[in-house]
C-alpha cells in the first residue's frame, strides 16, 4: 500500500520540487518563499492523491455492483451477509430487551463485539467506503491532514 501511495505522489511532486529548488539555488527566491512553495507543492500532490484515491474507490465500488448484478452467487452471498447481520441487530436491539423486560430471562449474556461487527458488515454491504470518501470524515483526508501537519 505504501509503495502505491509513494508511486502516486512522487511524479506529481518531484517536477515542481526540482523547479522550486532550482530557483532557490539560483537565488531567484528566498528561503521563506522556498518553504511556502514546497508546502504548496506538497499540498497539490496530496490533493491529487486524494482525488486519485476517491476515483479508485468509486471505480471499485462501481465494478463490484456491475459484477454483483451479473453473478447470482455474489447476489446470494451479499444478501446472506446483509440479512444475517440485520437479524443480529434486530435481535440485539429489540428481541433481547423484550425478553429481559417481560421476564422471559433474568439476564442475557453480553455479545461482545458482535453488534459492532454487524454494523460494520452492513455498512460495507451498502457501500460505506465509497460514500464516506465523498461526504464523510474521510473526504479530503490527504490534503486536510497535510495542512494540519504543516501548520504545526
């Protein structure tokens, strides 16, 4: 994964950095201008990386749904995962409290991380990665994180 990120960032970063450092060595820009130009080049490179990542996730999501639409085995597997995890959530959120409230059982054992996994699997089945990279907390992650680091 890191190799892919480095390969995606380096071509877009090296050419501008070469020009910036050339100008600095020639005395055309000051050290403060150099620092600002390097920061801007890095932000641009990571913004491009972020856009490429979004494009990759979107294409992966689209190709999955195209394959899913043509393959009965994938459709059945997807449906089994989705509905089984929905059953887990309904059981834990409605059936267990009902059983305890009306005295059918005194205490129900904890399920640990089962419910957390059910939420995660349902989110993955419904395309959370593709949605979150567009509008959620992950939108613009590369450029935003780099901006925060550079402000320190």
